[in-house]
C-alpha cells in the first residue's frame, strides 16, 4: 500500500514539474513510429468512415460514348461522389467525378483515349475510399464480334479459293 502511494506522489510530481509531459510526449512519439505503436493506435481508432470499394465495376467502349457500370460500396461510410480513375503510360490519374445517386454513367469516348485500365473510388468528407478492382475496357457488343467474324470469313474465303 505504501509503494502505491509513493508511486502516485512521484507521478504527480512529474506532472506538476512538466517533465512528465515531456517524457509522455516522447514515449508517444516513439510508439507512433513503431509497428507496436501503430497497432495500439489501431485498437483505439474509431471505425473508418470513408466509403468502401465499389464492386462489379466495368466499362464498355465503342462508338462515340463509353458506358460505366458498378455496384455501390457495401462497407464504410456513405458516398458523396464517385471518382473515376484511369491508368495510362504516366500512371493513375483522376478522369472525372460522378454523382453518387447512380451506379451507371455515360461519358464521351474522347475521355477514354490512351487509358488502358480503369478503377472507381467512393469519396466523402472523411476521405477517398479504396479503389474498385481494375477494369479493362470491353468493346461494345457487336463491334468486336463483327470484326472477328469479318476476319474469320476472309480466312475462310482464302482457304476456299485456294482449294
């Protein structure tokens, strides 16, 4: 009992002298830079309120318009806006922002030129959420199939004529 009282008196003395604040501040800065400190902060951190990643994201190109489709995030906070990102030779860049009330959009095909991969993020006042899975643009139904059918028929005609 006497040792507990001595410990309390010593801690009060450190706090009153200002030395305790310096020691505590240094300890917190040290722990913040370590994996253990990050673990401790994660234990006491409140839930992340940024939106989770959208799912089922896809883009269809072909013709003057490109069509985007996705499912709203099922985790995280509410979405205030969607951010469409594209990857070109320079890396990822924000292409445009979309209204959160829809899970489809149509954009001019000129916005898709040079972009090889696409992804979508939800955002709100707490920040930008994790991205959806990356999507490779699909050709609009009919155009890609028609082209391959034309190539196949030319090949077939070539073999027919040579026989």
